[in-house]
């Protein structure tokens, strides 16, 4: 009989190195187990605006939801759960979880856990063109349409306002993101941050383009928190925003948030505190 708890914790430990804990040095990871044995990694992703850090468990959960996988059966953490993390997971709303021990959360009905099978591939395929000629306008439309459709995966009991994001890497890989809500509004994650967090968890290169859609608001635009995170974690990328029947609006993180906080001084301080020779 498989020791799923131990296997899941080992997988979680394997992902710690991907954590982007630039400022605190507190690298953390989490792993979601799905009903078919597939697992989904999540890592802590910090930004210069400390309060915008993406929690590892939130990251893994939101990646699962964006993939349309609500069939979560367990969550493992690389560290003992804090009170806030335990509250988030036991009040998830997506499935009923209970805390089994310091690091593992399982379904409240104590259903047997499946053996681990394979890491979930978060990338989606977008049919972009049936022509040998590259049609960039058609490609952009196909990706905007994909963002509209992926918004249907959003978990939005608080707002009933779905948002979809498709982050495209330079090699064409398309990573989805949706907004995932919780009764604790501090643990809500937007579609843009969901996609960026997934990219970090899977050790991928930063997105070169992001396609955003708010199906209920054709004039929708990234919130301030997402603008800061995109300025830090997707600098130089191109952002295309769904405008319904009109062509998408194109912009950049730098244009959306001029003079964004870079955290340069914080990094210098962190580097000097990390190096004993700096203060000697």
C-alpha cells in the first residue's frame, strides 16, 4: 500500500529550491494532490511589496483551479502550517479539508489517497491558425479568446466576477491563470498573479506576453497589486487586454505602473546582511 503522505511530502521538499524568497530567505513549497494521483507544485513567490507575496499553498491551489482541477484530495506543505495557512486550507471552499498533522491536509471524509502518478502539466494548447502564413492578429485573437474561456474556471464565491489570463512564454508555451477567492480576502489571488505564480512553481522563464479577459467588463484592467507584481516578475512583457468586439488594448507593465517600486534598496540590504564580509 503506498505511503502517499510521505511521497507527497518528499515531492514538496523537491520544489523548495524553486521558491523565490528573495527578501526573507524563507523558501517554502506546497503540493496539491488530485484525485487521479497527479500532483501540482506551488512555491512562495516574494515581491518588493512584501504584502503581495504569493503563498506556496495559494500558488498550488490556484494552479489547480486554473487547470479546471477542483478534485483536490490533499495538500502538503514543506513547513509546519501557520495559523493563517491552516485557516486558508480548512476554509478553502473548493473542497472540505481538515488538518491531519503540521504539514498535511486531507479531505474531511478521510477518503483513501491515491498513489502519486505524474506532475500536472499546466500548459494549454491554443489553436492559433490553420494557415501556413503567420497571422499575428489571428494569433492574438485566439489567445484573447482562450483567456475568455479559461475565465470559466475561476473560483469566485465572493465577487462573481471571473477573470482569465493566458501567459505566453517566448517558446509559445501558454500558462493559464484565473482569480481564486477565499473568505479571507487577504488570500485571494488574481488571474495575472496566478499565472505568474505557476510559472515560478514550474521553474519556467518569465512570460513575454499576457492576455487578459474580464468577460463581465470589456473595459477591465489589472488591479494595482497585479500591476506591481507584473512590473517585478514580468518586466518588458506585452499585455493585451480583451475589449470585446474591438481589438485588444496593448500595453506594458511599465506603462500600467510608471515608477513602480523596485525594492533595489531592500535587495542591497538583504545582500549585505547575507554576506558577513560586508559588515566586517
